[in-house]
């Protein structure tokens, strides 16, 4: 399979901040490729450079063999884009929103009604065609955003956090839409902060942190990087976590890591018997167990192994910092 996108030593600086740091990646025609990373990792900056909305500080991007900086217009025709914040024209109806984009894409006038109808059907919005898009729910606006990106039938679709902020039901239905588009032959480059989403959708992915690719591969290759064994995870009370870890060390020769109320260790292949013995032992020591499990490594385990933090912690830290800034401004 040929590479539809090539990022070569891509770097983007904003003043002193290195938002994207020497990233090299190849995205193959026909695949779903994910950029997985927390807030501020550099995902949107990479997407904006592929679209040539931003120019690289150094390095280059080829789309279908064309340098995007030198072939802006040609490359634009190959790419459909759904931005992180779906922007619909609130005072136009769903149908009018799609018409507007057909005109922006220079779709021939006589083809527009059919394209709009097709888009509304694909987005399951036919019933709401003549309702103002500003009144649509978040899920409906995202669906409109997705079909809008598909109007010119691009070979390549960029989706920047397609399901952030959606409820579970809308997220799962968006996943199905994305898989269907891929089955019909569209290559997809998407960004996400959700490990489950990367795992569910992506043929291959790159984990991005502070502008760098810290790992890349198929979801199963990445999970194997976390450990060859399985992960034992126990949640107890924060005061008891250290005691529980010591108990596991002395009685079971397991070397766990403790973080707050959570104890994690790599163990060899699931042994139901071991789990029962550990549970009994902890109970005898009067250590409360709120949950105990042995599972295969997840992408979260990979992220922890590589960065020392969970992706959620990293994301929440930024979010709480943002909340503080926001609250500060209103004080
Ligand atoms: N135009 C800009 N000027 C200055 N700094 C910027 C600009 N755009 C992005 N940044 C910074 O670059 C870094 C990467 O931002 P980017 O938006 O690419 O992250 P992201 O991975 O898309 O995050 P999120 O998940 O929150 O969307 C952040 O530190 C951000 O503050
Ligand atoms: Mg972003």
C-alpha cells in the first residue's frame, strides 16, 4: 500500500514553545490512522499543517506525493476536514448548510440538490433538513459536520477529535459511520484523547505527548510494548495502598507500583487461583478491596509505561488548569 500522507521531521514552534517536535509518520492509503494524545499534545497543530493552514517551522508534509506548502490548492481538493469544534451556520437549516459548502467546494450547480439529499440521508438528518442547524443537538451537529466534509468525495478525511463531548450512544454511532466511510475506500487520519476510540477504530496509531511521537504501531503491537504479561490492578483505600503493596511483595513476589489508592503490577498469565489467594490474603490483613482484576494490557498501560502518567490524568490536569484560569477571570 502506498503512503497517502508522509510527515518528514515535522516541527512547529510558536515562539519558544515547540508544539510539534520532529515528527515523522507515514499514513497508508486505505487505513484509519490515529493521533492519540492528551490536551496540548500537538494533534490539531499537525492536522492544520497537513491542511496547510499552518506552515511547518521545519520538515515537510507530502500528500499523495505533493509537498503541501507548494501545492496548497491541489492538496485541498483531496482532503475533507472535520474540525475539532464543529462549526455550523446556526441560522441556516441543515440543507442550507450543506448547499453553502457545495458552493464553497465549487460543486456544479446541477449536482448540488442530489449531493445535499445524499448528505442529509447519510447523516440521518432528512427529517430535520429544514430546521435551523443552531437548534441541532451536539450529536446532530457532528453528523452534519462529518457529511459536510464528505461532499466533495475526498480520498482522505481528517477528523479532529470527532467524538469529544459526545455521549456514549452518539460516540458509538459516530464510530460506525467512520468505519463505514473507511470500508467505502476513504483513508482517515483522526485525532483523539480517548484510548478506547483509538483501540476500536485505528489500524495504526501514534501516541503523541508534548509534540513528540512516543510510540507507534497497531493497537496490539503497542499493548505488547506495555508488557508481555498481564496487569493485576487493585483499588483499595489510599491509606492502605502501601501496606497492600508490601504484602504482595513479600507473600507473592509481585513488584507493584502504587499511585494513590491504585496498585498495579505485571503478572504472568491469568491464574484465577492466584487472584482468589490474593483476595483472601488481603482480607486477612484487613486491607479493603474496592476492586481487583487481572486484564491484558490496555493502551492506557502503554501510556503510563512511556510517560509515567495516565492520559486521563494528563488531560484532567490541563482541564483543571483551564477551569482555574476561567474562574480566575470571573473573580
Ligand atoms: N496559534 C498558536 N499560538 C501559540 N501556541 C499555540 C497555537 N496553537 C497551539 N498552540 C500551543 O501548541 C500546543 C499544541 O496545541 P494543539 O492545539 O496542537 O494540541 P492538541 O493536541 O490538539 O490539544 P487538544 O486535545 O486540547 O485539542 C499547546 O501547548 C498549545 O497551547
Ligand atoms: Mg486539538
